[in-house]
C-alpha cells in the first residue's frame, strides 16, 4: 500500500506491530456493510458509474460468503480488515475495486465500522440483561413472602424477604440497561464521509450513507468524527458498572451457598467438584463472574489510558481501541448468561433463611418503633430501652419475641402485651409498607410493575 511513498518495505517487527487484522477481522460484516452503503451513495451522486458500483457490491457480497464459510485470512502485509477486503475485491473484480475508496479514508471507515459493531454489541447486552431481569422477577415472585435476614456490615440487621432482596438487583440491572440505552443513542451518528480528518471535496451525501446504515444522522465535525472513541468508552464504562452489579450478586450467592449460611444450593450445571475432596460443591461459576468484573474494569482502564493524551485527529494508538472492547464484551456476555442461569436454577432454603432471620435480634428496631408509636417514647430513648431488651434476651439465650412480658416491663413499664404483635419476623416484614419497603404486598406491587414494563418493552 505504501509503494508510492517508501522505497523499502517495513521491517518484520514493524509489520507485526502495525497489523491489526488478527483482531479487527471481527469487524468484517460491518466493513462490508459500510462499503456497500458508501459505493451506493457514490453511484447515486455520480462519483462512480452504476456499473462499477454494481460490480463492487457483487464482489463484496461474494467476499462475505467466503468470510462466513472460511473466516478472514490474516495477511499482516495488508494490515487490517479494510485492506484485506479491498485486496480481495481487486482479485475478484479487477480495477473497479480501486474506486471504492473514493471520498473516504481508513480513518472514517474504521470509526464507522467500530460504531456499527458497538451498536450491535449494545443491543446484545440489552437483550441479555432483559432476560436476567425476567429471571429475577420470576424468582422474586416465588419468594415474595420468604423471610431472610437483611444485613448491614454483613451483620444481621432487620428481616427482609428474599423477593425484596432479588428485586434490589432488578433495580440495579434496570439502571444498567438505561446506561447502555443512553450510550447507544449517543453512538448513533455516522462518521462516514469525514474522510481522513477534514472532509472531502467530492459531492458526497452523508445523510444517505447514515440512513443506509441505520444511524440517526451524520456526525457534525470531521475532526471529531475520526478521533472520537467516546462510544467505545461509553460501552466499557456501562459494561464495568454491569460487571460490578453481577459481581455483587455472585458474591452473595457464594456466601449464601457456604455451609455456615446454607441459604441456597446452586444446581449441578453451575457448580464444580474438587480433585481431592469428594464432598465439595464449589460455586465456580459465581466466582468466575466475580473475577470477570476485574478484567472488564481493566479493559475500561486500558482504553481510558490510551485515549487520555491524544491530540486531534487520528493517531495509531487508537488501533488499540478494539481489543479491550471485544474482550469486555465477550466476558460480559458470559457473565450475564451464567448469572441468569444461576438465578433461574438456584434452590433457596426458606427454612434456613428464616432460622437466621429469627436469630440475631433482627426485630430490635421493631421494638424501638413500637415504643415510639404506642408509648410516645422519643426514639433515642426507645433505642436505649431496646438495647437493654436485647441484652436481656442475649443473656437468657432466647429471641426477643420469646422474652417473658414481665422481663420486658421490668426494663420499661410502658411496654405491654401488644408488643408481641410486632416482634416476630413475619410481623416485622409485613409492617414495612412504605414505598419501596420489604412488606410482601409492596414486593408484589414492585414485581407487577416490573413485569408490566417488560411486557410493554417486548410487545407482549
């Protein structure tokens, strides 16, 4: 490609460091789609003949069939997917292939291809996250009444329901989907036609190519068009946030599956054994989801560092933009699929969750609230009284609702028998009826609203 300017060919190491075909071959579908849209526009504008445009489109279609069947050949001397395809096109149709690159540069070409790929990747993630939401909704509905301990600092705090807990992750995933949707909207401007950096003198129709490729509009500034990788960073930042949420849920499953907790049993599909300890049932899928979060965050950091000091417009550093996005996308897809499978197939042990909810004095706040509500005690004083009741129950080795009434009245005479109406874990969760609370009635409302949103989204 450089024969007109350079007398000597590149060194072997230069060929290897300069070539991106080993990874950017993944863009072949987008590259062919972009080229077909470009040459169709050139013909419509009279820049190339209709005959040459038809030959180019036919050749590109034939190359697509080859790539689909045989893969993309990795010729380092041709550097990237764009030159590999253009070279193959010349072999197929002859000199007419040379007209394809009229009024464009590899700079706007790669930006367009990469945007097309990223846009499709976002669509894949949105669909996968929707499936995960469906799984969370279904399991939350199964367990809208299932009492479990709620934790702060990993210490038993107040009883909640498992359905409420699972719907918390549904809320996280909803935010993740909104971030990806926002990223897709920003990415939906077409760089094609910006050429190398300054635009072109040919009478091109950028609106036509943008529409043909499904973009909302062309990009507004040619310099920004070829140097922008915000769409890739948007993808990676949204992917990192998803991976953090998946990692948190994976960590909960890992803790819950441990013998000291015993809240959940993961299915054989998502567990492994030990090479030496036959009794082991390891939550390896959850651990790998947790581990992938670090790698995805690393991909995001890698591209941030690549882009942080680049002057306008294009620099070769930007060739390193695609590997971290490709890696993150693959890891994220695996993580979402694995987490969805674990949620769908996990067996939750309601008896064990209830037993731990009933231990640890998780209804202490309910006693304090009762003192405020029924006896008019200021909350700080009620907090102190409740602390004494907890100490008494701890010394006696019983739950708060198992303390004798005379013990409670000895602590504070304003306590009466009505207090036992609020001291059970069932009474505690049922009382939390504020918007967004853990009361089963509220959980079912949240599930119904979430399911309605999904049905509307899916046209069901």
